C-alpha cells in the first residue's frame, strides 16, 4: 500500500496504521505530518513497524514509490472539506495504474466506482480491512482496476479540460 500527501487524522493515518498492522502489510508513507502530536502518536502506534516512512518527497521520488506499490490508499474522513474535493492523489494513483482503496461517502468515490479503478468501503476499520483482504486475494481484479485507472485518467487531464473551457469562454 502507499499514501503520498499531507498526513493527518482527518486524512486517515490511524486507519492506515490499523490496516497494515492487522494484515501485516507494508505501507509506503510519504509526506509531512500536519502536526507534531499526530506524528508522535503515529510513530507510537503498533502499525508503525510496517511503515516505510519517506518524509517529504519530490515528484521523481513519488513516482518511484508508486512504481513499487500495488494499491493506493485514500481514506479521507467524511468532513466538509473533503466531501466535494477531488484529491490530486486520486488522479496520481490512476495515472500510475494503482488500484485505489477508498472509504466513505465523499463525492470522489463516485469517480472511483464509475471508472472501476478501485473499491470503496464503509468508513469502519473492519470494512476497510475486509476490502483490503478481498483486493489482495483477487489479482485479476487488481489488474483490471489498474487498466481501468490508466484508461480513465486521461478524461481528467488539463488537455481534455482545455476544450471544455474554450467552449465556455466562447460563449461570452
């Protein structure tokens, strides 16, 4: 598993740690913690022994991390800030052919379901773990999700959006 981005309680760090702890999976974690208290609590969590912590990484390092992982985590909490967001990491995961394990009822999960590039679980740790077990057991589903992500990500590129914007501007 991997996660690259800001690391916080609201972005699911403790769900990630519980997941890798219970399943004895590795988590490649990259980014900066939003506060020292969360970082300390994460490092004291039993799941931290399954973490490869890269700290803040540049784009080239991020690409290496993605190339070494089989699934991207997107376990953002259901708070107002995230409900209608489209996290950049969603598109990064798709671009690198990483199936996505997501949770909750945030709007970006509709895109994951529509593109069939990952699975969306309930927000409970138990549900997330069950989906991870199912994903890990079904290699053909992982391959299909990977291919679907690669196929659908082009729909969301700036090149694709350019023509839409030009049509809007042409209407003025």
